[in-house]
C-alpha cells in the first residue's frame, strides 16, 4: 500500500491490520516451537524442526544476536558440521564410511543450532513460559504418535512432557512456593518410578528455587551473590546427588533400585561409573583419537577392541549386543552428547560441547544470583548438564535446544532473563 493510499485508511482499520499481523507472528512462533519438539519419523532422519526452521532463518536469526555466546555457539555448530565431513574423508580409506550416517549426524548438529535459533526467536515473540508450555505439548504428542516405552513409561516417555507442563502452568510458573511444591511432588513421582537421575535433578532444582527468595538488594549485594551463588549451586548439586543415593541405598525407593545401585557401586567403584559403562569406551577412543574420527566413519575392528578394553577397565563386560550392535554396530554411539560431538566432529565438536556447558552454567548463575530462576528453567539446565556427558545426542538434542533457548542471557536488557509472559 502506498503512503498516499495509507493516509486514507481509517485508523481503526490500520490498527486491526497490525493486530492481525501480530497474531500471525505469534501463531508462527508457536508452530515453530511445536515443530521443534515433535520427533516424527521423517526420511533420512531429518528433524521436522530443521525442515521448518531453515527457511525461516532470515527472520529468526535476528534474535540470536541479543543473547550472550549464542552466535558463537551457532557458528561452531556449522564449523563442527564441516569438520565431521573432513574427518570422514580422512578416515574412510582405513575404516570405510556411510553416506546416510554422515548425512544424519551432520544434520543433527546443524539441527541443534537451528532449534536454538528458532526457540530463541519464539521466546522473544510469545514469552518464555509459552515456549516451554507448547514444547511440553509437543513432547506429549510424541508419546501419542510414537507410543510409550513399555520398559518404564514414566522414565522414558512421560517424565519430560509432564514436568514441562506442570512447571509452565500459569498457576505455577513464577510463583516460588508453588514451583517448590510441584518440584518436590515430581521428585517423589520420579523416585518411585525408578528414575534416579531425574529425581536428583528435580530435588536440586527445588533447592535452588527455594534459596533464591527475598529482595534483590543493592548493587553491592548483587555482585556478592554473583560470587557466592556458584559455590551454592555446587554444594546443592553434590548434596542432592548424595541425598538421593543415600535414600536408594536405604531402600526408600524400592528393593530393585537399591540392588542395582549396590551392584553398580561394587562393580565400578561408584554408581555413576557402574551405570554409565560407555564412559570407559569414550575415554579409550578419545585418548587414541583426540582429533576425532568423523561423522560418517564406520567402526573399525581395532577401534571396537579399543572401546571394549576401555569398558573392561571400569569392571564392565562389553561382550554383548548392546555394545556390539547399538553402540558400535556401524557408527560411534557412546551414549554421551559430549562424546558423540568429540568423536564425530573432532575438536570443533568438543568446543561446541564446551559452549553448551558455558551457556547453561552462565545462565544458571545469572538467574540464581538475580533471584529470577524459574523451576522449569533450572530443571532444563540441570537435565542438559547431565545429558552432556551421560545421554545420547539423538534423544537429547531437542530438549537441549530448549534448555539453551530458555537459559540464554540477554546481552543488554532491562527485562528479567526469565520473563513471566
């Protein structure tokens, strides 16, 4: 519409048009969040959020410049993708390679960057709470579409969507006391459903939410808190971990959980190593190949033996289908976001993982020191910090993108980091 014609449009019609445009943008933002959350089985393993998010990058990429470390993280994901291809070319004459595996792993690391950009943009449009709520609905839809995991429905299927929805409800989000109560209730549910790590994360999140009460104080006290808070977070995390472990060993969470924890501690010296034997394989492979192996490189016989030896060193017998078929059947799957990024994308992948940790820890310190930590934001950050060394990249990528998007700290803003809209 020309400026001359616009002058003849009544103000009421112009304001209605602006309102309609705003509603369309909000609808687009929520659709983008939903697409990022959904894990539909698309050809070649391409995530729906990637297919929808890439064409919208000219619009959504403007938001990432407002947040600390995010542009660097997105750039490193692109560098890692290139590094994975180059490493595959280097090792393919020795071990062979697979084009579909190379494509899937490369798209996966790029999808993480696209997902963070998409969700950050949506956060600026509809607010942090709405982003988490819509993502939780998408995660719940995954259970309806793909089905629940019968091995443990709560632990492997329902826990994440239920936690996101429960903590992002308008009657809970932003209310410290209600968030604390909901977090404790979710801790009990997780513990009773043999989800030990989730119970520990929720208990730690409840403690962090509880200790942040009170007024913000003066600038001097705020600076002092920024120094003290990291120490508090470490103390709370360690105490929460040992509190849950003590409860398990006392049989409070059931005989099965106690027996498994005792067996893992006896075998590897700690429940952490006993429950994550992939750590031994990762350490052995990285020690022998510190610059990575490639995103599409197949597993050689020598590297398979190397990985098995690393697992034996922590008391685990690796001669089973889990190791030989799932972990190292074709490509390298070491059940670790950090491990996968390092092995498949080399030093660039390692730097990418380090930036993930930096954004999560920096965000936790900022929201806790400024006393604006929301329960769901703390939970997501803690979960992603756990996933970084202990969970597969494939299953963690979408939730990791959400965590980075909600914990990222604005560069310059007078608005709270964790808004309540």
